[in-house]
């Protein structure tokens, strides 16, 4: 029983931290209680425990909670240990050559989480998390996922964001097959009307996706005739990112090997 209670406490703590993933810089105790569907007293104890460990901090003037310095420290450690501090020039060059928005993402559950890129709002963090099923980034992360990680049923109901969004699991599975065959994924107005995105995988030695790299523009700029041109530049950048982000033993062989 004690072990079950400990697991439940961990799940609740993770869920509370996840409440801040929607772009809200701070949340009140009642906000947290409502989002977690827990009594206020339980929410308060959990928030105080997380604040004591530095994962949350409470604003003295409002009593609201925000993410604390321990989260910042872990985030910075992860950012540097992944090598993400080295990739800005590569992403910037791809954005310059294509005159498009460039993003790099990794999978977290049902979402593609953007680690670096031009579509993030630097002030609010809005745009950090995107649904897998409706984005080119997400399709890449699903199509090249290791065995067992591409279980589409685990995504639950697929929400329509536009009239073009794929909401049927079988249709999405077919779309992922097309992406694998083509070597890239396409999002043609499935997240936002009038936006077209191509994405390619950053692969390891086992041909499993580690990151997804996307180039986003409009259908007028990224016309059908020019999609191949955008994909070519994205693939070249992805190969460079393999060297910057993966340890030598985990990289794919170079063309000369």
C-alpha cells in the first residue's frame, strides 16, 4: 500500500509540473486544484512540497505558483548535455537559405516538444508543444519511432485543428507509411490554415528518430514544385545535426564509410 501511495504522489507531482506546460507563467492554487481535479488541501500540500524542493516557487505578492529554479537548472543541464547549445548556427543557416521558419523537436508522450526554433514565442513559451498527429514534426517522430513507440491508439482521439487535420487512426497510419517511403513528412494546413511544413528525421545508427527537423512556410512559397528543394536542404542540415547531437558510436555511417 505504501508503495502505491508513493507512486501516486510521484504521478501527482509530475502532473502538477505539467500544468505549467500551456504557456501560463503562473497559476493560483485554485487553478492547480481545478486542473488536477484534486481537493484544494491536497493540492496545497503537494505545491508546498514541490516549492520546498525548488521545483515550484510562490510569488510573495500574489501567492501564485510558477516553475522554480530546480526546473531551470535541470533544463539547462539537459539542454547542454544534449548538445543543443551547438546547433543554433545550423538552424539559422537553414532558415536563411530557405527564408522559412525552422524548428527542432523531440517527442514527449503525445506531443512534439520544440527544443529550438523560430516558431517559439520567446516571451510566453507558447508554441513549445505541438500534437503529434497534426504536425510534420509529429509525423516524423511517429514514422521513424523505435518499435513499440508508434502505437497510434495510445494517442487517444485525434482532435481536428483545421478541416485538413487527420482524425482517423487508419488514415494517420497510412500517412506515416507514405512519409517513410518519401523520406519526409508533410503538414499541409493540418495545424493552421495557410501553413505548409516539411519535416525530416535526425536519425541514429539504428535508423531510429532522435529529433525531428521542420521547415515551415506558406503554400505559395513552399509550392508543390519546390517541396523537394526544401527537403534537400532540410536533410543536409539534419545530417549535420547528427554529428552535433549524437555521440560518435550512435551516429549513422557517413557516405564515405
